């Protein structure tokens, strides 16, 4: 069969979202690939310029639909720096709680989608079943399962409901039992190893060169995790290890994500213990008056506000489940951010597709792209 | 053993009907109806109609069975809402597909696009006319029924390829190519495994093969052939470890990407018909067909429809095994599949033929007892 281009996407079971992978194939071999993004662009950065600082949080949930809280955390940190607001310590712990539960939820979703791409049907449902427990926890303290709108400039919206830590511990116990089962279903299967070992190789130098971050980078033997290298929130006070592997292939990425989930459980146990012992306020007491207001003060009041409030620039870097996300918020005074800019980790991971896809088979595309863990919401923003 | 078989029932039905009609009309025209040949002919037609209805019904129940079983494997309950425990869900699904408009891509080849699925379904249905489900099932002895069944079974890749190619879609074409490569690669070990059975049974007739298993079933002494046969059958059915032609992760739906509505239902039905045929063939060739082991009390088979009952129980258990495999294994890759097919399965199948020949020569195996002389 001669060479031909096929479009895998924008509507294709492999994409897990709305993007297009153009593939030039010769028989079953991949000769060239060309990822096309932009089908889900909603202009989130531009819309943010027209919103109050707290209203942007709503957009962050839509930015990445499997890791909304991590993106809220990313934006909030930059916004607080720009606005010169300090959150109370309990709020920081609550944010880490959100982050790590979100990592569990996101990785479980990744696990489900990844094994489904390989044709494993039961683990897909096991992953979704266990992710539901995490979503139930989110629902119990944020009120939502997907679009949480939980964090606020200066803290978080509300404290945990009574009995939350007990039920959270129960979920963690259940999950740490399940990880063994996941490994048996995947690593214990010869077909799985045959489909994943030595596939989609992205070596460390290439990964760094393409700006690849997160589990994909750590699976290439580069031990970089913002939570350790540049601790934010309260990660510096918590005890955990950076998950990494040397294989640089699909199996290595699987191993890294599995280990990350175990480390998340470990972190969460410490956070839950701390939260049990240290009650306190969850939002800063002295906030700019207009931060919580539904409408911006106009006229003279608005003018004075704009003139008097200190200006500033905020930058934050957060280890999101998919990789390193960066945010930049410019406060030129007033109730809206002047400029908001995000760096999406998945965009960089996807852009390197040619490096880790060319030379493999068409049937290898789903497991390789599955191991990248694509979330198009944050790619296109 | 059963006295009333499907064929005798349809013959009696035709006989009663024609003679009643003949008596009603009377005269020479009425006597023309009371003709033995005509009764036989109409009886065969009634038999075919009943068989069609039974196989279709079984297929739909099979889909329900798979859905429920898969549900349990996946920690959920499967279809629950239409009918008792979701029994009517598939009828509702079928009705939905039946009502849908059939669309054909403008660039698709009209003849191939409609001919492919239709021929696929029809050939899959034809096999049921050959398979004996219990004693005296068929109208007459068929000395080469096994061969005929396998020949019709192996028509499928042709029709899949025709419909894939005529869809004028790259995914369909790739799926069709994979399907053809896979089915041809696994046809060889499948037939070699069957040869092992034929060597021991000494006959190509399915009925004779079942009678040869009265004392011991073939799965024990021919375990290698059984393994090869089950694996090759999985590939022929295109079920999960080997479902690359319709690997939805990369090929959308593979060769039936462009099909919707009733034409899709044709493919779906034919797939499950072939799965049913595969399970039935395993029961016939290796699991003693409608017989039960002699050490079980005879009362288990002493009632009219016992043969059919035990046959269906075995068939559904075998299909349950396929569902179990589907629930727990990932999909292999095309090159891996073909490599396993040519490099592992064919030598294994040849070994099974050799073992069968050795068995016939030696006659007695320590654990499994003695083989009667072929054709006895």
C-alpha cells in the first residue's frame, strides 16, 4: 500500500478530546505525524481580562476538565501575588488537599482511558468506579463534581464538612488496595507488556528540548517535580518522594503515574492529619473590599479604587497532574486583571508528538497518545 | 434421547397442514396436496423458518448474556431497564436500528456497499442449516457436514473486504485489510485443529463425531487441538484479544465505520451468529455435543428435549469463556497477531495432528481411557 495521510480526529476515539492528529502512514507504519490543536479554543486568557479576579476561577475549572482544582490553585497563587494577599495556613493545606485528590482523580481518569485504548474493558470501569469515590469527596466539600469554583483569592470558599477526614481516609485505604489490582491487571498481563514496552520512546534530552514536563519527563529519568524543586503552598513541610522511571517508554509512564498516585495517598494522609489537628480560618481577613462584590464600584469610587490599590505582577508554577503549568497575572490596579497568561504542559507534551510517534505502528498510536494523557481543555484554553 | 426433533416437528406440521387443506378442498386438487414429496418440501421450508427464528432469537439472547456477564465482570449490572433484567433491551436496540435511515457515503460503491453486509449475514445464517443440535436434527445424513460448515464459515473475510473496500474510507480499508490478513492466517491452524478431530473420529460428519464421543469427550486427549481451535476461533470471531480489524481506539469501527442503521445491525447480528457457530463447533468437536458423560445418572437425558437443553447449556458456557477472555485481556497488535498465527499456532496445530495420529495408533492413553477404532 502506498503512503497516505489519515486524519485521526477531530472526532476520533483515540483523541480523548477535540484535536486532530494527522498521520502519514505506509501500510501499518507511521512515517510522519502532525498534531493540530485549536479546535477547543475558547479565549480563556482574553475573557479573564474582562472578569473580576474571583470570577476567573470559574474559567479555570473549564480550562482542564479533569484537573480543575489544580488549575484553580495555579491561577489563585499568581493572583494573590499580584494582589499582595496572603492566605491563612489552613487554606494552604486545603489547597494541597485539593491538588492531591485532583491528581488522584486525574490519574485514575488517565488509567481508565489508557487501558480502554488498549482494549482492556474491565479496568476501564474499575478506574472510573474508583474515580467516582474521589469525585464524591469533592462533591461533599465543594458541592460540585467537575466545576468546583472552590478556591478564592485569599483562601478557599469554605471549610471541610464534619466527618470529611474520616470518609477521606476510608477512600484512601480503598484506593491503596486497588493500586495492586491495577498493576496485576496491567503489568501482570503479557499482552499488555508486549503492547507497551519500548514504545513511544522519548529520551530525557529530547524531552527537555521539547519542554516536556510532568510524568512524561520523569519517566525519561529526569527527576524534576516542582513540588520538590520549587516547593509552593505547604509542600515543603510534607514528606514524599518524586516518582520517576528510566524506561522513557509507555510502561515507564504507566509506572510513574501509578507511583505518583501512591505518593499522593501518602501526602493526603499527612494533610488530613494536619487538618484534623489545626482548625482555623480558611480565608484571609483583610481582603480588598471589591474582591467579593458582584459588581465593580463605578464612578468616583471606582476611579479612586483603581488609582489607590497597589499594582503588582504575579507568577506561579504548579505541578499539575499533566505537568508543569505556569501562570502570569498582571495587576494594573482595579477589579480586573490586566493580563493573564498560562503555560499548558500538555501543549508542549503534544507538540513533541513527532519525536515519540514516528517509526511505530498505527496500532501503537492509542497507547502512546494515551500515555501522554491529553487534556485538550488546557491545550487550547 | 429426544424423540421429537425440530425436523420431525416441522415435518408433522407440514403434513397436518397439507392434509387438512387437501381434505378441505377435496377432489383431484386436494389429492395433489396430499403428496409425500410436497409434504417433505414444505417441511424443509418450515424447518428452515423455525431454524432462522431460533438462531436469531439465540443470537439476541447471546448478546444479552454477554452484556450481563460483562457487566458482572466489570462490577456493574449490565442492561436492567427494558424487560425483566434487561432481557428486552436488545429487541429495543434492534428496533431502533431497524427504524433508522440507511445512509451510504456518496463516493461509496453502491453494489459492494449493500452486498457486503447482506452476504455476510446470509452466509453466517447458512451454517445453522448444517450444524446438528441434537439427534436426528437434520433431514438426512451429511457425510461432509463439518467441511461444509467450515467452508461457509471462511467466506466471511471476502465479504468483509468487499464492504470495507466499497465504503471508500481509509479506516474501513485498513480494517478490511487487517481482517482479511487475520482470518486467512488463522484459517490454517483452525483447519489443522479440525483435522486432529477428524483423524480421531474417523469422519467428517458432525453427527458421527458426536457419536464417537459417547464414551469420552475429545477435549482431554486432544487438548492441544482444543487450545489451537479456541485461539483460532477467537481470531475468526474478531473478539477482544484479536479484534484489531475493528479496534475502535485507532480505526474508529474498522471495516464497518461507514455503516449505520440496519446494515450495521446486519454486521452485528452476523458477528454474534459467528460467535454462536464458533461456540457450537467447540461443543460439537470437543465437548461431546448433546451427550453427557456416562457416569452421570441417565435420568438427566431421559426427557424429550434434553439433547437440545444440554447442548445449549454447553454452548452458553463456552461463550461465557469467550466473554471472560474479552473482559480481562487487552488487544494485541496486527504484526504480533500474525506472528503468533504463523510462527506459533501452525506448529502447534501440526503437533496436535501428530498427537491425534499417535493416539489413533496407540489407542489407549493412561488417564483418558481407550479410543474405539475409527468409524466403529
